[in-house]
C-alpha cells in the first residue's frame, strides 16, 4: 500500500494524497478511493477545490466534521451501501 497523507487546516480545508478516484460528492459528503481503501469526508458546504488524479491529490474546503475509512469489497463499488451515490 502506498502511503497517503491527510493535512487539515482548522477543519476548513483538507488535502489528501494518493487519491485514485472520487466515487461521488455533494455538499455534505466526498467519497474518495485510495489505493486499498476508501475515505469518506463528511461536513457542510463541502467543495472540491482541486482533483488531480495524475498527482493523486484532492483538496477540498468547507466545514469538515469527520473522516472515515472504509474497506474495499472485492468485485464491487466500495460505496454501494451509500445509496444516494448509486448510478
């Protein structure tokens, strides 16, 4: 697993490295894939400022309330249980 880094500034801005994709987002949740796990960023008025998948960098701002890791399930979307982001 690649090392990823999370830098948060006053719960208003977050930078995450080693991001491989973003499964979905709205103003309360950002669902990001890392190499071997998922990351759920929750808050209010969230906005993706930068998403550079070549560099693996995600920068978001807003009122950040929580971060949660979720394990990837083999053969499926790791966020399927969060129904509002289903296609």
